[in-house]
C-alpha cells in the first residue's frame, strides 16, 4: 500500500510540473513574440515609405480604405465607384472579361484618361479591357490588359 501512495505522489508531482512547464513556456513565447513584433514595428516606423514592407489590403477594411481608378489614377472614397461591366465566362473559366469606363472624375472630364498599358490618352468612348478573377473568400482581382487601341493592334506570335 505504501508503494502505491509513493507512486501516486510522484505521478501527481510529475503532472503538476508538466502543467507548470507548458504554461510557462507558452506564456513566455507569446511575450517574446509580442516583444519582437513591437521591435519590428518601431524599426519600420523610422524608415521612409519606399523601404517599409508592403502589407496586403484585406476586405475587412485594414490597410488603405481608398480605391484607385485604373483609368485616371484618382483616389476614390468608399462611396465613389468605377463604372465597369463584367461579362460571363463562356467556357466556365475562373476569369471573366471586363470593360472599365472610369470613375466620376475622368468620365466628367476633370482628369485625363490614360491607358496604364500603352500610355495613350483615351477618348470618352474608349474603354479599358481587363480580366476579372473572382476568388472565394477574398476580394476579386482585376488585371488590366489594355485599351481598345492597344488591344486592336497587330498580334504577332498568335
């Protein structure tokens, strides 16, 4: 009977020591992680903007809340939208063709409309052609292919 009590005492002490060790190391590792991330943040605050690490904008509102018009590069507020049309995919692909006309500033003539691919100044009736990639659980991604001028040019290699 005394051997049973001695074994039970050692098992209890072992469990308590194991629990204390695990709780100590998990708490100290989170403190170390917090301290390291705060040091990294303070180091990046001292750097100029072009040396700071780039952060992704998320759909939850983190990062820059303003959008940019792909036609005139104007920063838009949350209420301002870009006029565009997305067409359904013919073969069920993940990307769709999209026509982008512009925002209120470039459609009203307040800003110059420029194609980001070829650099041509666009007229009022010209549009940008883009691919719209819809991703589940994340924001959609738009890749501008060109304007109506640079997309109609001669296509070599096809």
